[in-house]
């Protein structure tokens, strides 16, 4: 345990994004001797230095209700001065703060920095009364989002998050911790209202944590008993994202609260069973296809006028226990023929009989314990019937004489064939057959 002296209470603990071998800074916020303060450790929490949080103009103490940490010395805090939500910045670990910026007239609940914060200085703030505020000037000023909102666009306490591709898609997300408060997204400079993206959630769902990891997968914990965590691989999908519920590994009655992430690792607290739960998502990337190579022509064995003996192969994904595969004539996979899709626990599948001289498209994804994105769409073309059968008569040889009355007819075998059609005639056009 680290040496953190004079603590009345702690309400926040955080790490800078750079935390690792070259950065061992840990921050904690709470109260000491009845006054709000921050503790900073630079040795992985072994020892801390205490700094009281005070308004630089008035000297009045301010409680830290929310924060967003930029590096080992810089962070923003969200507070409430009795009349306004206030955002302060420090660049020296809390020794002193910049002049506070007003953000609404209620307490602030959550702060988030954009993925390109160092370049664009963009900050989001969610408060306790359904408002979201945006700063594009390093926290000097905040404006409501949307800018013309006359009443709270959302409800209750709001968690906010940026899309990892915010630089290009300008998309941000929110979640409310009230029943049916929902998950919303907003495209800055394009949208005029928040749009709900969680239409498939059960009635009464309460979200108490939201994050989006690099790559774009969105997660939100459901505060309902046994609600688990919602996961969406495509939160920016225009017709509407799809969500799946993750409960694997949770005890019966588990109630998750809060959500924190670093890369693909997520943490949440099970408040029912008093446990810190972790989830490492190895299935945020698609599987890699192996064979047949994209665009492969003339594959398969022709048997009874159909093409057979074609396998689809792909590399395994860490953590995947099942895969879904699809094969179709069309690139949109909207009307897959019977028998050309399914699931398997292996990393390959043998296709059923296919049509000759036909181009097929195929893709795969993990289907359990959670889904992965679909792989690329690869294609192959089946063999042409007129060229694929390489059958050649061998005996009697062409033009042979002195052949016995009952000769033994022999020919080259065709791979996969289990029967042959045999014709004998007196003329080359086989009009006068004497044997069939």
C-alpha cells in the first residue's frame, strides 16, 4: 500500500494516458482535513504529495466531482460553485489552476478529452441535469451541445465519450444513468439534435458507464441486476448500430457500475458482489482469410455437373470459440442460398456442391463468445465443366488393330468421380451406338 497521509475521503483515482514503463504517475482526489485536494504520486502509488484545490481568483476551495487527465502533470477538473458548473485546468499536477470556465448551472458529472486533444484542444463535459457542453479552446469556454438548445436535450447525469475517429467523423456519444435515458450520438457541425442509437435495449435500462476504445467499439455498462455490458462494433453505422449483451464471467445478480478502459482492457465494479471485474476484448478485429485466395479462378472438382471439394480456411482469433461463415453469389450477402452459411468451431469449412463456372463471395467472423467484425469479402470462381474433366482414353489405343472381340477398355481417372458414362459406336458421331 502507498503512503497517502491525511485522507478524510477519496472519490476519484486516475492514471494519465501515458502510464507505463516510463510514466508511473497516479492521481487521487478527495478531502483532507475537511478541504478538497489532489494527491499525486510519481512512483506507482508508493508515495504521494498533497495539493489543495482552490480557485485562483477567489482562493475558495472547490471539490473535484469529475476530471479528465491529459498527461502526468495536466488534468481538467469539473466542480460546482453553488451557481455554475466550473472547469479548471492545471499543468503542474495541481499546484495551481487556471481561471475557471463556466459550463452550465448544475454540477458536472463527467469530462472527456478528444483523441486529438493536443492538436485541437477539444473537451466534452456532461452534467447532472441532461446537458452536454463542448469546448474547442482548451477549456477556456464551453457551449451547450447542440448550441441552440433551450432545455436539457438529455436526462439526469451524463457520461460523454469521443469516437476514436473524431478528427474525421466529428462524432461524440453520451449515456444517461436514468431508466430509459439511453445512448445517443451527435455529429458536430452536422447534427442539430442528439440521436438515440440504442433502440434494441430492454425497457428500464440504466447505463452507468460508457467508453469507446481505439478501433471504434463502444461499450456501456447496464446498472440493472444481471444487465451486464452492452457492446457495439459499429456505433457510427447510419441505419443504426447493433448491440450485443456481454454477461459471461459475471455472477448471478451482478450489478456493474462505472467503466474504465486502457486499450482493449476494460474494468467495472460489481457493486452486488463487491468485485472489480475486467474484460479483455480480443475480438475487435476481423479474422484473416487464408484460402482460397481472393479472385482464385477455376477451383474445385467437377462431379455430376457440380463443383465440390472446396474448403474455406482462415486464421484463428484469440478467444474465439465459434465462427460464422457465409458464401453468396452477390457481394452484399442479402440473399444467401440454402446451405451456404453456418457456424463452426474450427477454422475451416467444406462447402457443399456449387454451380460450375460461377463466382462466389465469402466472408467469416467470430460468433462466440462475442462477435468480431466481418472479414473482407473474398471471391473465387468454380471450375468450367467443359475444361475441368481431363478424362483420356488409354486402351485400346486410338487406331489400334488386332483388338480382341471383348477388349478391356481403360481411361484416366477423374478425381472425385464415382461413376462413368461409357459409349461404343461404329461412327465417330456416336449416332449408331452398339454399347452404352
